[in-house]
C-alpha cells in the first residue's frame, strides 16, 4: 500500500509541475495545441 501511495504522490507532483510549465518558458513557440495530431500515447 505504501508503494501505491508514493506513486500517487509522485504522479500528482509531476502533473502539477507540468501544468505550470508553458512552451515559452523553454523557448518553444506558443500555440493552442500541446500534442501532435495523430500521435498516440
């Protein structure tokens, strides 16, 4: 159970960091779409 809790905490941490990151912050062009069309995850 502890492993699942740690994984959930890590996932939440990474999601919050990604949500605060914008393309302009890393010298990428701004745009509405963040995913490439047709690219599957």
